[in-house]
């Protein structure tokens, strides 16, 4: 893959290619954006262009350097990835030991630290020593999903490249390039992805679509639930705790689509366009004000869980609050 075949991120590709052509590379870059934005893929494209013997602002794919990089045997390229949940100091120390060795195949050496925000504080302080006095021949690229987890002293020594949200056409092109041709599902994935390519691909999976079916079944029947049955529903959330962000997103799009359906003549603007039938069946069940209240309840629950409030308590309170909005009365004394 090169800059021409990498779909999207036109602005960023222009910045990187301009620096290559001008011969003005930074010693360190921080590629920043949510997980699933293609940060690692573009970092590899950039690395190939830096190491290419032709030095034309693009990897030629033909020189010895490009061929070695493609085969995974380039002596001047290193990818550092976290083991399990974090990247410790030992991995950075190994990098430091390699950095002092001059390039063998190319004029420069490139190091990519994938998921750099998973570095421990010790590892980051260790890396800082390299960033303070980097060898002239080294380019370091950090992939960062959570910039708040990176020390300010590291951020200040990097050229920060913030990835742009992908537009719908780019995501469709990327999905198509992977040979996925599920038109209705692909359209839903694009609409639901919020401009994040990785999210679009996870949505296309059967697991995600099955999760959406279960959530929709719960939402379609929650108004008529008895209180005891309502609290039993909370076990679904507990069982799918690892996917709670996706579940919250699904819930929000359900209510958002119902709001839109109250005014839209053409349902193609719905995120869950492929589920237009079940959404339309629920349009008359709720007022617009009630739907907005419920969306706020769900977003508040999401925030509470991120703040480490009891998961079960937060979910139970969300379900009871939604029931109360629908039914116009409190159910707390009935629990």
C-alpha cells in the first residue's frame, strides 16, 4: 500500500508527502484519533516512503528497501506493539538500544509505536530521553487513540497529526475494496460508524448485527414490561458488558431514528434504514419530548459508567428511568 492506494485522510497525506518532498521530516510524529481510523496503516505507508531508495515522496514498491519492508525483513524498520493491556518499560529500553545503531539498508530508521497511549508512565519517561536527544537519522511514529494518556512533555516533542473523520464515500470505498458487497448492511455500517472505518467493519460482522437485533427487541417491548421483568432485562447488559459502548450507540440510534421518522417523508436518512419497518411501528408510541428525555438518560448512564459508578446500579437506574418516561409515573416504590 502507498499514499495513492490508501483511501481517505487526504489532508494528512498531503502534509506527510509535502514534508517528504521538502526533506523536512520531524524526528517524532503522533498520529492521533479514535481506534479504527487507520493510524497504523498510514504510519506504515509513511514509513515505506521514508525508507524508499528513490526518495520521491512515495514508496516505489520496487527498490530493495521497499521489497524488504513488504517481506517484513527490513533492518531499519521496527514496529513496537503492547503486550496484552500495556506497553512496559522493557519494550522502550529495547527500542533505545536499537536507536543508537546507524541505518543499514536506508538513510534513515523508522520506529512505529502502535497504541502508544498504552505505554506505562515509566515507559513514557524512558521514551522521553530518546525524544530529547534523538539521532538525526531516526523517525519515530506514535499511534495514539487517547491523547490524554500521553505525557505533555512527549506531546510537545512530537508533530501531532490529528486524523479526520472519514466521509461516507470513503468508508464505502474502503468496504468495497475489501470485497464486501452486502449493500443494505454496508449502508447501515457507514451510517452507524460515525466516520470511523474500524467501527464500520465491526458492524458488518454477524455478531454486531445479532446484538442489534437483541437490543431492538428489548427497546420495542420495554414500555409494556412489568417492573420485575424490566429488572431481569438488566442481565442482558451484564452478559454483554464488554460491548456496552456498542449497545449504548445502538440504543441512541433507535430513538434518534424514531424522532426523525416523525418528520421524514423519505426514510433513507435513518441510520437503521434496513430496520425502517419496526421503527415506523413505534413512531406513534412516544412524543418527541419523551424521546429526547430518554436519549439524555442513556447518555448520562454512559457517562456514569465511564466514571466507574456501579455498572449494575447504573443500568438498573437507566431501565427504570426509561420506563418512567414512557409511562408517566414513578415505579421506584414498586421495586
